[in-house]
C-alpha cells in the first residue's frame, strides 16, 4: 500500500476556547452529535493537550460511555459502537503513513464510521482529502484552544453545524 496524495481544497475554519475540562466536554459532545458517517478527524497537539479527552467527549456525544474510551497508544486502534461506529487511532508510534495504511486504516477511513486519529500529523499523507483537522494548543494548565479546519464537504459541513449551535462558552 502507498500513501495517498492530498489535493488542495478550500478550507473552512472555526475556533473554540476551552477554559476547563467541562468546556472541552461540551465541545466534544456537541461535535459528536454533529458528525456524519464517513467523517475523519485529524487530531494534532502536544502530549497532554487533550486529544484523548476530546475523543472521550465526542464518543459520549455519539452515545458511548466516555469511561470506556481509552488511548489506543499500544493497541493503535480501538473500536466503539455508538450512533455511528467510532474508530479511534493513535499514530504516535507509527513510522509513516504506510505503517498506518498497513493496519487496514484505508478500509476504516472509507467506512460509514467516524475515524478519530490522534497524532494525525504523523500520517498526513494517508488521510483522505476531506478531513476535519483539529489543532489543540495548551494555553494554560486547564485551558486549550481548539482550531478546526475543514478540507471538503463533510468536514466543512461539520464546522457549519458547530457554528449554527454557537458552542463557545
């Protein structure tokens, strides 16, 4: 398998400022309700930025008990069943996009589930053209800035739904 090439697409952007874990929970739950089948989310941020915490809240928004969601650091992929199937990846330990695709990620990326990829910047070449990128920046010990960018119809529609719901606290 080889990595896919990404085509240039117009971007839609959105930002959420979180001052607490409760704010992050609110964001994730609303985001989980806004996701549609086949959505890929590329989560990027430093260690401890809150990638897994956001995934837990998204899973809750999709009808999964957040306590069941753990970081797939050593298993690489976790699957959860909610309103939509959730495929939770951790690409931190992968060498490149080919390693990611060799896991069978391409089949899951093309499924009707939701793919949530932590450390997605390690496998950028394997991501679909339409992916919702979420960059998480630590601003203070309990504060984060979540910067969303969409690169296609599905990801841009998710950002549109977040705008409609006026999620910022």
